[in-house]
């Protein structure tokens, strides 16, 4: 099929590449000219495993192309995907201006019927709004005889696994009551259902809510686990034992129950705020999710609070090594990453940060620029040269195996704060380090700290 995709971010690019790879002809459009120029050379603007190769192959095969022209996209695609950002406004509501603007743009160039497929995460009722906007614009432009259909097809990919998630989705939600649109989407996704049917059809509103409900379920698990971790510390229990104990219950499972320094990223916090806003607008109190949000706001401060407690005289002049800047492994995305709260708090107190991340160094530089209190180090081990303490913020594989004797010989205050519970506390403390994880009992180091 001929498909156009508006927006070449994580969702648009990964989806476009996956669709092209099964044989569809996909044209991607973005307003960012630099991005498009790079993409034409198969250079993606984001770090996602496998994405570069997939784009390269499909560009060569002529199934994938890139443009800045929306008229080209409307002429090309019988299906037009909308994969634009829907950032949170100040009141938490999703900003739909880009989505509505593209809907009008599509109508402006439409000469035949078109189907809009909303991939962006949008509040319940958005498809109806897009349809109304498009129909009004068609009438205004004297093209009332043309038909526009709107499908809600939310995306569930995880950054760091975006290509795989799009190429091998667990399920494909198609929200539409229009039979033609349903059969178009069934044809589009048929190559992804070869093994078994993954399509779940429903109405637009239910599809829109499904996306928020999935995110809400996941972040609830995280916040609950973080609260239990804080309780475990208080009562002298070990949250890692508790995690193993509950995760092995098949009704619970091991996903999304790792205690940590709060959830972040471009989606979870914003989608939670947006859902709370939807509740508010509908006079409905989702009390549980308000608590999930509040717990996360506090949990984002947990690493800084631990440092503050360790340094009661303040952090001014301290040099803090940081491992991990991305909000999760296998991505360079730092949007709402918990580390940002730590960095800003440390700088506010007069500390210097020596940081390393396998992918997010350029993104960190882009966000914070050159400043005396931020040293971006070439390797993980460089960060601890001339540092007082080490904080681990992202659970990259590259941080899993560590020479603790080396750390103990370098860190002036021999302090390791582990926001992801990566290490065995006994092993770390045996090297003479003070080790603090999330929800772990305190163990006194065998070798006293200097
Ligand atoms: P993004 O910010 O990475 O990318 C959006 C892209 O759209 C940018 O390249 C931007 O230049 C482009 N753009 C903006 N206005 C445009 C216009 N008028 N025409 C063409 N292009 C335009 O966003 P993303 O992370 O891919 O997310 C897109 C949507 O998908 C959001 O609603 C998000 O909540 C949702 N989502 C994201 C993820 C994720 O992990 N990132 C997962 C599931 C759903």
C-alpha cells in the first residue's frame, strides 16, 4: 500500500521503517529540513538499535523516502499516519495543535478520499475532533464531496526497542467504526499477523483510552514498587528479595516492578498528566493515579535526598560522578529523565557533575551546553577520577560489571548511590565502599571509609 507518515520522531520513523520493510511504499514528511536531509542519507536523528540499517535498506530498495512537502505526502498516501508530538500543556492537557494543523493541511491538498491514522497519543475524543475539523475544512474549501476517515491506532513501542516493537507488535489496536478504514488497516497490517492475528478492532474512543490505560497500569506498578521500597528501607527489609518473591507469582510477573529513582521519558509522565486532566475535565477523580503521580514526583528527588543526607554540611564544592543520563538504556532520550532533577539540584547546591552515558552525551550537551560544573567524560571510569561520590541513574549493560576496588581507590568519600539496584550490596561494601540502593538495608563497609 502507499502510506505517508507525518513526523519522523521515534514513533513515525520506527513505524515507517517497519511498514516499508514488509513491502509498503512509505513517504515520511517532517518540517525539520535538517532531519530530512540526514534521513535521505540514512542517518536517523535518534539512537535506536537496528533503525539505521532498516532505513538504509529500505531507502536503497526504493520503498522508503523522505520529504518536507506535505502536498507530496497527501498525493502519495492512501493512508496518512500522524505521528507528531503531543506535549503536555501547563495544565497537563495534551497539546493537539500540531495534530489538528496537519489534519487541515491534509484536507487542503486532498483531491481524493483519504484515511488519517492517528499514531500520536491523544486524549479520548481527539479522533472525533480531527474528523470534525477535517470535514469543516473540506466544506470550506468546496470539497465536501470528498471523504476523510479517521482511525485511532495508538503506538505502544518502548524506546530502546522501537524497531523490534514495530516489526513484531504484540497487538495492533485499530479504533474505527468505518468498515472501509477497518479493511484498509487490516490489509496494511496483514504482514504483521502472519503467525497469528494481532488486530483488535474497537471504536475510536476505546482505542484512545486503551493507550492511556496501558501506560497508567505500568506506571502504577512502578510507583507502588517505589513506595514499597521506601517502606522496606524503613522496616529493615530488602526490596530486592521482595521483588523476586512477588515477581515469581505468575499473576504479577517481573515486568515494571524494579524499584528505582522514578519514571521519566517523553511519554509516561506526560500521558499520566494528560489522563488526570481528562478526568478533571469530566468531573471524575482518578484518585489512584493522582497518588501514582505524587509518588513519582517525590521519587525523582530520592538520589539527591540521599546525597544531602550523606553530606549534612552541604554539597558545595563536591564532585559527583554520574553514570547514565538517558531516561532508560538503549536510547539517547533525556526527556523528563530522573537524572535531570538530580543534575539541576546538584548545580543549585554548588556541586560539579562528572558524567558518562553510552549514548546520551550529545543530547546532554545540547540540553545544558558548556558549563564549568558539567564535565562530560569519555569513559565510565574517567568520571570517578577526581570525584567524591558516584551516582548510578540508568541501568545500561555497560554498568553491570564493575571493579569495586578500583572505585574505592578513586572515590574520595567512597560513596556509591545506586538508583537502579544494579549491584550486590555485600560485594560493594566488601571493597570498603558505602553503598546505598533503593529500598535496601544498610550494610556497614568492612573497610572503614577514610
Ligand atoms: P518526537 O517529538 O520524537 O517526533 C515528532 C516529530 O514530528 C519531530 O520530528 C517533529 O519535527 C515532527 N513535526 C512536528 N510538526 C510537524 C508537522 N507539522 N509536519 C511534519 N512533522 C512535524 O515524537 P515521538 O516521541 O515520536 O512521539 C510522537 C507521538 O507518539 C506522541 O504523541 C507520543 O506521546 C507518542 N508515543 C511516543 C512513544 C515514544 O516512546 N517516544 C511511544 C508511544 C507513543
